[in-house]
């Protein structure tokens, strides 16, 4: 069993159907894409762009839930709610709480490397990983599970730069807009295109 302080890896592995390789890839991507998010949140607020700060927090919330970082997910959810309310409450203290929980996790994830876990580049990704991820996404879309957003974001990262990136980008936007019915159709189309490209 993988052990990372601040993360219940058994939860993350459960969400990904026990696929350890995909889970490690998700952890690695979380670090690469989000280790500067606290700075980005503060910068956005200082620039008078609370919507951008909200988007970052919302993404952290979804990924934290997927990887099993419950404490991080809870504070991100509370901050997400604060931004949604759009009130006058100062988010400074809550951002500090987010930082205090997120920084130790990021220090642990910094130890991950592509060579250590044999993470492949998007263009050479194992098709079995894509199948597992798509099956997981299909189930979440059918259940209208908000965690589908984190799953489709990971799918996009794997396919970015390749011939399926455009299809995946459309799918990602539909999930972000909670248009699950359209997303199910787009996922089916994506699978069909993948089958033709084999």
C-alpha cells in the first residue's frame, strides 16, 4: 500500500478501480500542476480576480477528493463555498488553513518523479490506463458525480497534444458545466474514435 501523509491512498485507489499506476500518475500530475496554487490564489485576489481564485480552489477540491486527501478536500470545499456566496467575508484565514494542509502534502508529492514510477509521456500512455480511466468516468457521469471533473481533467492531461485532445477538451467543458448527458455522448464518441485509431 502506498503511504503519503495527508492522503488516504486506499480511497484514491478505490476511486480508480485499484489502478496503482494511474493513481501514481494522478498524484504526480497534481504536484506538477498545482504546487504553486496558493501563490496563484493570492495573486488572483490581489489583482481583483476572485473568479480565478475560485476556479483554482474548485479544482483543488475535486482532485483532493479523488486522491483521498480528505482534510485538504474539506478546507477547499469550505473555501469554495465562501467564494460561491460572494459575500464580504475575508478569505485570508481560510487560505492560510488551505496552505497549512496543502504544503506538507506537496512536499511529499515532490518526491515523486517520472523515472521513479515509470510515468510515461501522454503520447506513449498505456491504453489500459485510458480504458480504466474512461470506465471510471463513464460510471461517474451516469451517477452525476461531481468528482467526474477531476477524472476528465486527468484524461485530458493524458491525451493533451495528441489527435484525441480536441474531443477530450469538449468533454471536459461539458463536465465542468455539469452537462452530464452531453458528456456521456461525447465520451461514447471519444471511445469510438479511439477504437478506429487502433
